[in-house]
C-alpha cells in the first residue's frame, strides 16, 4: 500500500494536538502528530504498543515512572497498557506507529 501526502485528514484529538493517519496495514498504523507549544498530553494508556520518532520540536515524555527530554531524532517505545504523558515545550512533529491498528484512528 502507498499513501501520498495530502493536506486533508487532520483532526484535533486534544487542544493543541492534531493527528493524521498516514498509512495502515493488517497489524500496524502510522500517524503524524502536530503538537503546539504549551499543549499537554494527559496521562493515559491504551492496549496498543506505540513506537515514536520526534521529527522536530521539543517535549518531555513520561512513560510509566520514567521521564525523558525528547529532541529531534530521538525515539521511544511504549508497551501496551502502560501509562504515558507529554508536555510540549516547542511546536513539534512526531511520527508514531501503533500495533495493533488503532481502529479509532481510521476514518
């Protein structure tokens, strides 16, 4: 499957946080997140394993009890059902892959 860049398909999931599903298959889904400076991703969990990469910006990411200062080029993995949260320090772009496919991210 191929997916071409478009300006459509974005949705605001939380104030200052916009997500866009880029492509998905049988087992994985890849999404782009645009995060505005000052926004926060509250502590939450979901059954999906989540692997991410910060393209640009700066944020603090907390996974369970571990916190890390995340800069462009840094990546992370969050096991399913593990609580995590983030504070966005600069406008940021992150790419994340979820397994299994997040049905709630499909149009």
